[in-house]
C-alpha cells in the first residue's frame, strides 16, 4: 500500500497531479481544494495517499492531512459513494466542513457537492454521524503533511484514548477552536454540554457543543 509520496510536482491537471519520485512519475487524483493548496510545477510536494484497486484500474488519491484521508475512506464505505463523489464532497466542504456537516446532520451541505443527490447525502449523514465527533478529535492529534518529521501515523494510533471529563472538555475546546470558533463561544458551548452530559467523552462533548453553536432559526 502506498501511504505517502514526496517528490517534485511535474504537472498539474484539473483533478490530478503528476509527482516525480526519484525518476518515477505517479499520477495522484486530488480534490479542487487540495489542488489549490499545492505548490507550483517544479517545486517539492508531499501528499498522503490512498490506493484504489479494481480489477481493471489502479488509482492514487492524494490528501494534505490524515484526517482528510480518513474521511475519504469513511465516505467510500457508504453505499452509492465512489471515489469521485468522495473527492467532490471533500473538495466542496474540506475535512473540517465534512465533520461539522455530518455531526450536525446537515445533509443539505453534503448535497452541495457536485454529483451528490439528496438521498445519497442523507445516507452519508445517517451512516457516518457517529464518526464525526471522533474524527474532529482525531484532527487535533493527527499531523498535516510536513508536520513534525513527516512520519505517517495510523489514524487509529493518533486517536487519543477516552479521557476523563476534565481532559475531554479541554480536548473538545481545542477541536472547536481548530474549526474556527471563538474561544469564548466555544468554551460556553463545551461547558453547557459538559453540564448536560456528566462524564461525557470528547466526541460526545464536541457533538453536543456543535449543536449549541449551530445557527438558530
């Protein structure tokens, strides 16, 4: 399994890039969002990758973070979601947006991705809503490409163990801050969630805090 590529960007297409790794060129399919973050042709580039194996096809898909890669794997597990639809969802929402939309059961946001209809979007939310809080917590532990020493970390290992409530509140607050919520409103939402759910774990606190932070009306 090819889990990561690092080399020189040789070519940029509309939905893929060609990466030269010591004289071997790899075609890697990426989302629009990921493509926009990559450097120019001739520059160094690194991506986490997922290999799709079919009877008549081998395709590499590239991601800048392990969280994005893991969301791709989860989305692909939903019936009716292939690689193209998964990349469309990630390209439209980004991994943080996918986490937020699914945690809040906002299937309309998922449906905004090109080629994703309402029934498929609802199925995505229904089947994956239990995964979103844990994925958001994982985002705090899993590195982006190029962070640290660049070692590829298994997401299951990166996931922190179930913490005590005090630690869970701190981790939930950090996850919400990473999503762009102001410290004050994030702290208030986490405190309300912790008060309503005694000894709640990090994923539960994140999910409940997001509900309280969701726009009213």
